[in-house]
């Protein structure tokens, strides 16, 4: 059987690419060896956000009196929590599968491996195999959990995010190894659920964000009861009768942490085991499949999108890359130009990638941060507007955090970081602005409805000009 496009992997990159290819009239097959939706829909983004919502409601209920309500206690029902998680996952994955079928995508269950540069063998669970060829292939096989080389890491008390999502009994003491997005999201969620949470990070936490933002995030999390150990190494994990002990070494020397459960969340690695990339004439770069700016591999017939190319390990990055690749294969004109800000500074639209962290309060960023701008030796202006000065935030009783904007001296916006309620939604106004080379005056001259959290975006914009409207002016130091 020959197809126009065969896509290997049914996660957010693969299934979106398949739908787009089918919409454009291509004969397309999607090969998946596990579940449609990949890690994101089944074991990552979606189920964790279901947990996040439950955690958010617990926190709201605990502070109900601040809204003029009296609630006599709140407790977590893990059985109902798991039912809700599974319902969300099942509804979404089954919905995606129906959309694929409705668009005429042929779903093939099995494991793919290249047998030449232009054909693959798909092996089913029963051991039977089929050879398939295509004009183009898109590899979208995602990533897998990286297990650090720590003595005792094979302990039965050490779990990955997948196993933690399926917990039946809430761990009294949860130790989390890692300081990235996954680690911090689970720390926030399980802290709200009632676990005693300790985060152990080799360096700092949330390293892709500006230091001042991370400092505020850490303060909020520590205030909520989460213990964060930075610049700390994990030496060994040892089993006990009813839990484990984690030996760590930090600034103050060695320490022993007790844990009912240990989450290993020290990153992920591109996954293409068994794909026979060498037979397919596909080069690697480090742990990832090497691609050019349009995600084409060393084999001109093969593209690689999402986690497997190691560029951005984000579901929305995979989806966007999938659409881009399909449109390129089918010869559709695309507008993925470089955004020229000023002088020699230009950024590809494909790299203006919003990122969100679902902690309490939420965290989001896009573009070039203040710290990165300094490393690049850019002359920038920075403005912060606190949610304490926003009317809607006050009515929500969520005044933590701020909107931070980074702009060139010309006023061109190049970056934004938001810490606060609904940061994951607010960041997209700024993503649109930065991706289209807009000036801060384009934001401030756009009407923002009142009362909304989005007013804080406009206010931060005014802060880059003469000053925010709803803040007292900062007194200049006398010379």
C-alpha cells in the first residue's frame, strides 16, 4: 500500500498532522502502537490538568470564608478523582479518533520501523507485519521519561508521572526529583491535595524563566508549605518497610529525606527506539533526530516533529510543526517569516513559543526574557504591573503575581512573563503581538474590557511608556 503521507505516532503532533493532511486531500495513514493522543492526552497534559482543577477547587474551598462563604471541611476522594481523570481522557481521545476517521485518515495499529529510505514495516501485537510505502513520512514518536543514574532509583517507591497519575492512596510524604515544569506542577497539585511535598533540584527550578519571576514563584510555593531544595544532588534511594529514604547533598551538606513515594521528574528524552532510523537514512543530533528549519531530516522524504526532534518538548509545538510540515509537503504557501525587530535582531515565528506552567498561581512566558536579553547584550526596557492593582484580580481574591513585559528601546515587544491567575490564557495576547512584530503602543491603544485581568497587560504596556495608569508613579532618586 502506498500513501502520500505516512505519520508515525498518534500524539498531538501526529494526529494534528494527519487531520490537516486529510483536510487538504492527501491519502494519509497514521501508525500508532499504543493509544491515540500519545503521552499528552493519556498520561501528561490532559490528566494533570484534570488534577490541577481539583487542586484548585480544594484551595478555593479552604479559603471560602474570604468569599463570604462557610464550608464545613473539604477532603479528597481519590476514587472519584480517578474516575473524573479517566472520563476526561477517554472523552478526549475517543473524540480525536472520531475526527481522524471522519476526515478519512487510515489508522493503523502497530509498531513501525524503516526497512528502507522510503518504506516501513508495521508489526501488530499478534506478530503479523505489513510493509507500507509513502512519498513522505512524518516521525512524531514523542519522548520518554529520563531515569537518572542514581543508586537505588529502581526502588518500588520511585514512580514516573504516569504512575503518579494513577495513585490510589495519597502519599503522606512525596519527594520530587527535578525542578522543571512537570516536577513543579505535581508539587503544586499534591501539596493542595494534602501531601507533604519536597522538591529536590540539581540547580534552580523553572530555569527557562527570569530569576525575579522564579524567586516570586518559589516564595509562593514555600508559603503554601512546599519545601524546595535547590543546588542539591540526589545520592541514593534506599527502601524501608513502609517507604523510602532519599540521601541528598546540598549547600548545608548531606541530608536524609523520608518519602512514601518518590516522583522521578528529571526530564524527558526523544523516543524512537525500534524505528531503525539508520536504515531510513536519518541522522541524529545528540539524543534527538536532526532536522532543518522546516523539520526535514537528512532523508528528504522524512520529517520529524515534536519531542523527537528535541527543539521544544511541548504538545502545542508538535501540533504547530505538524501543520507546517504537511503544508510544506503539499506545496501550500506559508507565512513563517522572520520577525525583524530592529538592527540585527530577528526571530522566526516558529520560535515564538508560549509556555505555561500550571501551578498556583499560574505561570506563563513567551519570547525573550529579561535575563536572556542581557545575555544577548540587548538594550531593553522592562515593565511590571502587579495584580494587586487590578480590580478583577481583587474580586477573584487572586492578587498574587504580575505581568512583566520586555521591549526594545524602540518599543517593539520581544518578551513577556506572567505570574498569576489565568496566566496561561493571558499570555496569548502577547504571543500574538510578539509574533507579529507589534509595538507596545499597539497594545496600549487597543481597548481592554473592564473589569478583566487582561487590563494588567495594557497597564504593563503603559509602564513601558509614561507609566501605568493605576499605579502611583515611582519617585525618581534625587541626583
